[in-house]
């Protein structure tokens, strides 16, 4: 047998075996594969960055919001601290004024009044009202149960109580107050063993009248204020005692019981036995107005209670008396803010030990309330509680958090919607590309193969002049396929003797891409589009949220900063005002003492008046009096050089003992200087215990009080309207050196209106530094005080108030940078208003050079102006730090997302490449190779050896393979039937079967 026939048999067997090839159990369409690949790429590339970035948005928002909330809470604490300080200072100032008034009356009663005479006591109380305007109730109860009370002026201002048979011929009031009693009134007073009457007081005429019997009993020795005061052991231990609170009838024009307490002071005789008690009533009614004025936010509150919790007063104007007529405890209050916070404080101490002063300085947070507790460090040890709901401070931040959360939810929806839209668009483009460039060509070739298997070349003919696919592998397969079909068609025509036809012309695309490159580019496009758009939205959202957080936080801190600065300024203003009022009150007390109990023409009398003040009230400032005849009496405290006496040369007053004592140690030279200067100035010592002066020595300088500014300014007042006034700032001689300050003074005039002399006291500016420093709330806060014309008075920065030329400077001339900067802005504002009084800028706020500050003016003499503020960074720096951290975090996260996305892209591209290679490229290459062999009529069995292993899982391609193999089987069967196959003699095509007819041609 011919060996070529043997090889033909092998080839034919291989072709026939094609019909028995087992297909894969599972295949997928190329469009589904494309969808899954694209979906996987989009999901991985989107989800990972979204998880990272969404988490970071939450973290950034939380950090920004928490920074704002933290700053708000810190500023809230500062605001509440200042509010508490204001309230505490207000209460302290009230107690301080009461202490001052009580001690002044103690001085008057001890030194100038017979305390056993109710008439003398009444006149002493009336003098207090006349000279100082004191409107609170003053009274004195004796061990013999006599009681004299006065409050203000007018009807029922006097309340007089004596035993029914009390007799004192020296007491004019005692014989007069019962002159209107009826026989029945006397009977009742005998039965009650108490004679009580109300009377009228006329402050202008200094007379009483219209006493009326009151059918009540009142025994002062049985009252709590009396009992507590005389518990003290002897005059050496006597102090002011605060008794109460309780309900009392305040007298005066009122018949309504009022809540309050009493300041009491005991008097003892030389043997240490109690004589009586002076009392001073304090009503709680005025506390509400005081407290309400200090609140800084809409819902803030403050209340005052005793150390054991009895409610004294509240900013809410709530009643401190219950329906049963008893004083209530703070935790029993009907006001929500008071009861809630008080109940929380109550739980912090055991029931049997309620001393709330131990919680002094504590700050608390309970539910929605921020509050703190402050305690007065001296009797009556009142406790101040103040605070506000957290929304007063963090409301903007809370709203911001909700707003950011809504924005995040909204942007999440936008991201999801955008991603779905972009994904759908990308999928559509990818699937369309795959459909028209892979699926359609494969389907057409499959259809042609199926028809060719039936020797029907109609579809093949219809593809003439069609353009091939963009995909390299598909285009290559198409080209080989149509060549192969063309060869087959020609062979079949010859074998079956069909009519001749011309070969088909197939046109390739000029631009083609490998399928792996197409998949890579498609994955890249999906990755970029699906990733970039959400990331742009996300990072824009993060940046917007961060910016919103910062701007809201800054707005909030700026608002709270103004509140803090306002509170700081108010606190300093109140401190300064309290100091000035105390100095003014002291001056009025001295005016009262000099006018009612002293002789202003006697230097001895004046010195004893000053010494009494120092002894009983511990007044630390100097006191002096300059007369029209140029005499000068000065005292400051006790000890060496406490006295300064100045008299003109040749001054002669036989009754003036201190005048003689001041010059008794002069030398001949000293006396000569006195004559030359027409002035004798001497320093001496004062012993407060022995009430003696000593050791006078000549002071070698000239001093004429009538030539001093304080004297001239004071006596320039109208005698009919003379008041306490403050001098302009100036440099004056202290005991050790020259100091800057002012003088508080009051002029005295004779009956004809001519000046008699001036009482004065020096106020140094040195103390203003402490006032300014004590009220600052942040590290770089500042404060300074100036006159209404701009002269620098004091500063928290220890600015020198004296220039290089030795003169007092103006604030805009200060060498302190912050003082100079802010003062320059204030000067510009004043110039624009064309004013020369800085008090007209009261409550103005400035923002200059990163510094916010404001101006507050004292509404009474000396009308000083306080400027305070701080750099804005003091309040907003934590927020700015968080913003910078958020920016850094965004940059870091962007790098992480890019790195993760790049890694994901590479992994996905590798996976996609492997899937496409084994699912599409490799099977297509195998089919194309078989088509090439078949085109050359090469049916060698070796071509099919890897067929089973290389079959793909793409449905469209598997269908093409099946159709192709069926076509080959049909073609092989047809060849066998013709029995006309021979070996080719073409040496370049070994083992190729061709039709004999075709070979012969």
C-alpha cells in the first residue's frame, strides 16, 4: 500500500475524533465575562478607597467637632469662672461694705457716743444716713432690753423698745416716745413687760415725731443676733457676726416680713461684761438684680446659698420662701436649673455634713448642665453656684455636627448615585465594545461555520467587503477564517463541480489592539473614572467639612471670646469700681466723723479722728487734712513716721498739743529753715496701743497744702453741692519715694461759704496692676486702665506709667507693644468721632492685627476706662491646630488611597489578564492556528493534540470551536465519499491532502 494512504487514514481519524470532543461543563458569554471583570475592577477600586476615605471623613469630622466642643467647654469654663467671680465679688463687695459700715459705727459708738443713751445712738445712726446715704436698718440692743432702730427717713422710720418702767433722765427720746400713749397702751405695756413704739424721722430737721404704741413684744436679748454676738469672750475677741438667714420685719415703711440676715457686733465694758449689741440688717431682696446683671449667655443662671444650702438669692428671681412661710434649701427650689444642679451637689456630700464650702472651685457637668461652685472665703461664707446648659456654649458646634452628618449622608448618596451612573456608563461602553468587536464577529463566524458544514456559503458570500474587528486576536481569526472558508469553498466547488465564483475580498482595520491591552485600558478607565469622581467628592466634602468646622469653631470662639473679654472687663470694672466706691465711702465716713464728732480747726482732734479710723477699721491708706491757714495733719497707719505735721512759721494755737510736740526737738538751724521757707514740716511716730505720738524730727522740705492741686481742685466746688471727688493723676511724694496716683478729697466750708479746709486720702496706682492681673483668663490676655483722657493708670503688663522725661504718659505712648497697638486703634476711633473723651467708646469692640479687645468705662468718678483683650489665637488655636492636622491627615490619606488603588489596579489587571488570556486569547490563538492549517488543507492529527486542554470557558468562543469542528467533520466525510484524495507533490506542503481535481488544476 502507498504510505501516503496510511497517513491519510490517520488524518481522517483525527478529524472524525473532533466530533467526539467533550465540551466544558460550564461556560459564560463574553459579555458576562466583561461585566464581571468590569464589576470586579469597579468594586475593588471603589470600595477600598471609600472605606478608607469615609472613615477618615468621620474621623476628621469628629476631630474637628470635638476640637470645637473642647474649645467651647474650655471657654465655657472661663466664662463661668468669670461669671462666678463677678457674683462672688458682688456678694463680697456687699459684705465688705457692710463690714465697713459696721466697723465705722463701732468706732463711732466706742469713741464718740454714750451707748447707754438711746438718743445718742439714734443721732449716731441718723448721722450715718445723712453723710453716707446708708439706707439699711441699724439698731442697738442693750442688756437692759432697750432697743433703738432706724431705717432711712420718713413715717415709721424709728422703732423704739424699752421695758415699761425704764427711766433715764438724760435720754430725751425715752421721755418723748411714750407721750402719745393712752392709759390702755400703758396697761398693755405693763402686761407685756415691753413698750414698743414706731415713730417718724425727719432727716432734714434732724427731729423725731408721732410715736405710736405697738401691741407686740420684742426682747432684743432673746433674739438670735444678740445671743450669738455676746457669745464672744470679751472686747479683745469681738468680731462681726453674721446671723441667719431668717425672716424678719425690717421696720421702716414696710410691714412685710423679709428674708435676710443680720451683721452684729458686741460691746463690752472694761471688766469684759456685755453691754449691748449693734446690729445691721441685710435684706436678700437686692441680690437678684445684682446676680442677673452678671449673666453672659442666654440661659445661664447663678444662685447664692449659705454654707449648709439655704437659698439666699437667685438670678431667676425665684422665691426663697415656701408656701409655709419658711426659707427653702436650694435643692427644694421650683426652678429647674437651680434644683437640678443643687440636687447634684447635694449628692456629693453626706447627709449629716452639708458644708458646701468644701467644694469651692469645683466644676461639674450633670446631664446638659455645666456649672461650678465658688465660696466666699470669709464670714458669712456664702456659696455661689453658676452655670448654663451646654447648648449655650456648644450649640453652634452641635448644629455643625448635625449639619456635617447631613452633608456626609447627602454626599454618600451622591457618591453612590454617581458611582452607579458612572459604573453603568462604563459597563455600557465596555459591553458595547465587547459585543461589536468580539461577540458579533464570533457569532458571525460561528453562523458561517454552521452553514458551511451544510455546504451553504450564502452567509460567507454576504460578508464580502466587510470591515474586521478592532481586536487583534479577533481580527486575525477573522482574516484566517475567511481565507480558510474561501479555500474550502473553492475545493467544494471543484469536488462537486459547482459553478465558478470569484474569491471573497475581506478588509482589515488599519488600527487594531490586542485583547489584553483592551482589557487593561478598559480596567484602567473603569478604575480612574469610578475612583476619581467619588474621591473628588469625598475629599471636597472633607475639605468643606474641615473648613466649615474651622469657620464655625472660629465664629463660636470669637463670640465666646467677646463674652469672656466682656466678663473680664466687667469683673475688672467691678473690682475697680468697688475699690473706688470703698474709697469714696471711706471719705464719707471721715467727713461724717470730722463734721459730727471732730473739730476741723483742731489738728489734735483731726489726728485722733484719723487714728480712730485706723484702729477700728484697719484702714491702710493715708489720711490728711489741709486747712485754709496752711496747716496740714497727716496719718498713715501706726509706728515710725506715721505722722506728718506741717504748720506755717510762727503758727500759734495754744490748744494744739501736737503743734508744740512737732517742733520741740528742732535745732536752731531747723528753726532758721522754717523761717526761710515759712513752713515747718515734721515726721513723728504714732503708737496706736498707747494712743501717743513721739520722736518728731524736722523734715527738710517745703509743703504748702493750699498750693497743691488736690486742695485747689477740691475747694473750687460749689459749697452747696460739695461732693467727694477724685483728682487728676499726678506724681506725689510718698514716705519713701515718688509715686503715681490720685487723691480722693472732700472740701469743708464755713457757714458763709468760704473754704475751711480739705480732707483727702492718697490712692496709689500700684494696686491697679493686681486688679488687672487678677481677672485675666487666657495666657496672653492683657488689660490696662487709663483716664477718660487717655493717661495710662495701670496695666497687667507692668507698663511704666511714667515716661523718660518724668511725666505721666498716655496709653498710645506706652513701650508695651500690645498696649501701643490697641491704644493706637482706640485713638483712631476717637478721632473719627471727633471726641476727646474715651468713655464715649464704652462697650466698643475692636479686631486689629489678630487681637480682639474692648473698652469699658466706669460710670462714676473717676470715670476710668478699662481696655482688655487677647490674641485670637488664645481662643481658637486648638481649632486651628486641628484644622492643620486634618489637612495633613487628608494629604496622608490621599497617598494611602492612591497606593491602595494602584496596588488594587495592578492585582485586578493581573487577574483580568490571566482570565482573558486563558479564557479568550489562548483559545482564539488555537482556533486560529487550526484555521491556518485547515486553509492549507493540513489535517495532520498533531494540530489537535492540545484541543481538549486549550478549550476556553467563553460561551461565544466555545460555540465557534464546536461549529468549526463540526464543519471539519462534515468536510472530512465529504472528502472520504469522493475517494479522490491524493498526496501533494508540493515539497513545501508535506502531508497535505488536496482534491485531485484541484491538484490537477
